[in-house]
C-alpha cells in the first residue's frame, strides 16, 4: 500500500492581531503565537510526526478573509528572539514554509466541514 494514502493533514487557523506580523512571517518564514498557542502547535507537530503535515491557515482579525497557508516545519523555540514582531510580548519562534499566499474570503469556505 502506498504510504502517501495514509497521510493525514492537521489544520489550524491562525488569527493574527496585526497584518504587519503576517508580512514579517512571509518574509522570514517564521511564526510565533501566545504561550498557549505555541504549546498547542508544538504538541500537534510532535504528536502528528510521521502522519502528515501540520498546516496553518492565516487570517488577520477583522479582515473576513484568509491570506495564506503555511506548513509548520519545527517545534517552538522559546529562547530564540526574532525581533520582528509588532509587540514585544511575542516570544520565540517556529519555522514555517509558505505553500499558498492569496486572499480568500471566509465565506468561500463556509461549506467545508471537519470530519
């Protein structure tokens, strides 16, 4: 049996409070979140290792759209300071690889459900 048929993808919606942080993530290929968000994403990546990718669907709060999809490549590194975020409260980073960058209205995806 082809192992690709057994691949499963985990999806997370990332709601950024600031559009500039998403631009920085595009430029540098990194992201960070709240302490709880970083912990959950790292647990998902480690727990899902070997089963398929962990994808992040990015949106900016209040925009009513998704702006891109990135694959999570590494666990969160708490002690690494990126110095690119709009607020100093964002700590650490994890590596991402952008797969798709395009504005898509959230209404276009309202009929998608999770099984």
